[in-house]
C-alpha cells in the first residue's frame, strides 16, 4: 500500500523558515516523480514544486520560486521542501504527492501557518 | 504551464439530479486528464483518470468524457455522499496543473 506521510508544518512568523518532510513507503520511491501541492484554507489546489525521480529535473511555481527548495533522498525514501522567507499567503495545507499520469497519490497533508 | 479552466465554480443540486462539470485546457492535452473528489478535511481522491477510466471502487454513476481541450465529468444521479468539491487536472505535461474546483452543494 502506498503511504505518504508529511511532517514539519507549524506556526511560523513572516520571514521565517520551515522544512517539510514526506516519508514514502509501499513503492520504489526513486522510480517516481514527486510533487508538493498546497491548499489555502477554503481554496483550491495549487501546485508548488516538482522533482523527478533522480532529482535531475526540478520545477517551481512562480509564487515560490527563489524562496522554496525541493529535494529528495532516495536512500531514505523521503521528499523535502525547504521554505524560506515565508509570507502570510503561504499559509496552507501542504501535500506531497506521487505524480502518476493516472492520478496522483496524496499524503494527508501538513498545515503551515504564517502569522505574527 | 498549461492552464485549466473549470466551470462552474459552484453548483447547487438535489439528490437524484444529473450534474455536469466542465474543464477546458489552454492547449490540447489529448486524453491525459483526471478528475478528483475532495471532501472537507480530506485528501483529494482520484475518481476518473485518462479522461474516462473509472478508478477502482468509484460508483458507475460517475463518468468522464472529452479530448483535446474540453472535458466533462457527469454524475448521472446525485447521491448524498457526492456533495463535495471536484477538481480537474491535466497530466499531459509537467507540471500537472489543476482547475480551480467546483463545489457541489445540496439545494
């Protein structure tokens, strides 16, 4: 069974940093592209970042480019999102997701709240 | 990035109604297209993938159609458990972008 478990969310002040983690199991992690997607309270899904299986290709949404960094450790079956210079508008539930063409597998999400 | 425009953004309907939600891509995406259902506080769940293939366990009252740039999700007879938010997604090119969502509410 595919499992994706996010952690690392919490309350942070504007301008602060957080590092999200996603622990994957139930599949060969290194063989799959992974994504971070966020959902602000009461809003839709916003794709944040993508990383290919071997980390050779990385993309970011314009809204986070230059502030967020995606990475993965295939030996640890883990995905990460380093978030710096956080803003109030970054407040959201952050999901990691396995990016299959036939529909994504999602973690349960971790809430990031940016507020003073 | 490919833009996905979903309509309507909200919809009120009654149990038993037939409901249609549409999604338009900013360029042709063949049939690389998925629909998700999300209930409050829950993770999005794949309903339909590759435009018209029903995910295992999804009731047959859900169906999908389309190709190129225009796609449709149809619920043939609404059930109480179908009241949720629905998102479309293109999986033609990375990033796999989403529509804005359609909130389906009880009339």
